[in-house]
């Protein structure tokens, strides 16, 4: 399990606990943890996408040089 998934689970737990006991601060903390986890997952996805594009570009350049 990735760190962001663990953070999301913790966030859901905090939000749910806060809602159950009427602790608005804990509920907000849980919501913030979930948002942070979502942003972290999106950043990881974008980093992976960029790495794939760099690899594709390097492959294309190598192919071009072989043809020259």
C-alpha cells in the first residue's frame, strides 16, 4: 500500500471519528489528510507520466540516430 493510500485511510478514520464524537477539528483534520493524499497520488501519477514521456523521447532519439 502506498503512503498516500495509508494517509487516505487515516483521513477517513479521523473524519469519521470526528463526526461520530462531534469533534469538528478532528473531522477537518481527516478531510485535510484525504485532500493531501489525493494531491500526492496525482503528483505521483504526473511524475510517472513524465518519466514515460522522457523514456519515449529518448527511445525516439536513439531510433533517429540509428537511422542517420
